C-alpha cells in the first residue's frame, strides 16, 4: 500500500510537537549540554534519536528506564544490545563494586580472566581467547592477525554490513559493483577498494569470485545481517561460505556481537558453524565495556609460536586498559547470571509474540511490510523480505522511521534508533509486548487512515 506523504509529514509534525511538550526537563538539559558538548551529545550517534533533542535518562532497571521528566519507558533498544541482559543487574553491580575497591587496572591478569576464557570456550566452542574493550577493537585486532597469518593484504565483508568503526569494513558496493566508501563514513584513511572486497550476502558466486585471486586474508561476517534489518542466510549459504574459505586458504571470522540473540552460544552453536575467529562484544559485560575474540586450536597454536617478542607492545593489538580487572569481573558476573539457556527460554517467546503482534498490525491495514525474528531480536522493515543488504538498504525510509519511532516514544516505548528493532532481555514481560502491539497498531492505523 502506498503511504500518503503529506499525511505522514502532518502526523510526524504532530508527534514532534507532542514530544517537546512531554519533555521540558530533557529540553533544558539538552540546551545546557550544547554549551560544552559537540552537538550537545557525548557521542555523535546520540543526535540520531527521533525528537528534536535526546531524552536524558534518570535511571534504568531491568527492561525499563525513567527520563528526567519522570516518564517511564519500555526499553526495546537495550543500548543497541549493550544492555541485552537488562539494565542494572545486581550481580554485575556487586561484582563491580567489590572489584573497584580491589583495584581496577594493573596491566596484569586477574583470576577472573581464566574463568571468563574457560566459559567463553565452553559456550562458543573455540579453545583460546583474548579480550578487548569493544567489538570494534576485537574486529580490528582479528583483521591484523588474519593478515599476518595469511600474508594476504585484503579482507572481504558483506555489502551493507556493520562491524563497528573499523576502517576496512566501512565499504559497500557502488552502482557498478565497485567497492566504495560507505555513505556517511568520515575521512577514510585510504580508498577502501585498496583494503576490502565487498560481496552481497547470500551470493555464493560473488564470494567465490572474490576469493579466487588468493589475496583475501579473511571473510569477516555476521552469520545473519542484523544492521540493515535482519537478513537471514539462505539454506546452505553458510556451508558454502565455509567450504569456499577453506578451499582458498581464507580465514573465516564470525562476528556474533548482535547474533548472540540466537541463543547462549550464538548462531555458531545454534547452526553448527566452524569459524577460525569468533568476535563478541556489547552484552557480555552486562553494559560494562568489554569484548572478546576466540580462535581455533590451529590459529592459536600458530599465534602462540610467533607472538610474544619484545615488540609485542607495539603490535597494533592491545590497549592499555584491555583485560582490566573491572571489565573481567563484569563479564564473569554477566555470564554466570544471565545470557544462559534458561534466559533465552524466556526471551525468545517474547520476541515471537512481539513479531506476531507487529505482523498482525501491518497486515490488518494492508501494508506490505515484513517482520523478521532471530532468537530474541526482531525487526520490521518497509518492504517484502530482503535477501541482501542492498535490497534492505533500498527500502530505508527515514521519514517513516522517524514517525514510527516518535509515535512509540511518545507512548512510552523506546525502539533502537537506526532500526525498527526490538530486543528482549530476561526482564521483559508479556504486558510490555502487548503495549507495543497496541501502540504499533494505532500508529499504522493513523498512517493509513484505517
Ligand atoms: C555486528 C557488530 N559488530 C561490531 C559492532 C561494534 O560494536 P562497538 O560499537 O561496541 O564497538 C557492532 C555495533 O553495532 C555490530 O553490530
């Protein structure tokens, strides 16, 4: 069904006005913040929220948060996965408090490091691990290691992927199939075509041809795209990726920073994947900055034989605060108290119910949208199901996004800002899903005049 753009613009303006009326204190604080913070925010993406200023959060607990105007929200964004465990976990707070008093960072291992690595190995099946402070860093480190191990200069990523602020990955396919910088990427170090090959997700022939020259160190990918809507792999696609990477001596890096939503072992365990490197960030520290990368026994054996010389401190892999005792205490507390099988047994049915409610909502007004779920993550998109990132990107509709987000926010529901994504923590409830279903239904009825 065609969206009436003038109706959409009018509805959006009404919601923008309501947002300003509801949040006088956030408006004041945003005004004060613009005195000393660039664009009034501590991090550029925080300008991407749908109102004319960002909400200031007073507190966040479980699946809810309260803003400085005293309004409570159901949080389906969960810090874009950073708080997938729910906010303010007491196990994490206690561990942080106890560890902070015993020292935060010494550049020596704490005993928690071994507990964490043992647990990561048990969960994800890769035997050896290293820590990082963000998934971005973990990906950067793995790309360096892959280039060193293979002696090859390039990496290969999926069109419209996102793996953090990693230079080599901010690349897409241009209109003629050439590699170009991703729109919005600021100040690329070099032309990304020099460092990166880009292939469409779900396209085996394109991957085969990208790897044929033997100049690709690794394929870095999510097992399902999650950053341009959710795009699931076609049956057999990931097997072909593994076959082609093995037959061409290319390492396979699976980034499960978001796809941990599929289950306690991520897609790697759910779907029986066999990566050479595995990256995880965001939720493993219950919100504390922490990430990790794991590697196969073969990779680890080679690395242990060549790393560790006198110049390891200037290798480009490290970070003075990486592996600090506070982050490790947070990861230990998180992995021992949440993101377990029993948590997913709660979270996944909630995501399914949310998906059913959204589908019913757009179908009942005749909209040809789709909604996709992967474990405890679900997302709707304004087109029939895409099979590649480019198809999903072509359906991005910023005006529609802004209206849907603002309409939800004004009724106490926070969605993830760059997506129409909802994520579920163990703290979410059926009531929250029902509230979303009702609000989504009234938004699409307002939009279509039904
Ligand atoms: C798949 C994936 N990998 C890595 C990252 C980077 O995470 P961070 O920004 O915490 O470094 C993201 C962020 O959204 C992501 O979606």
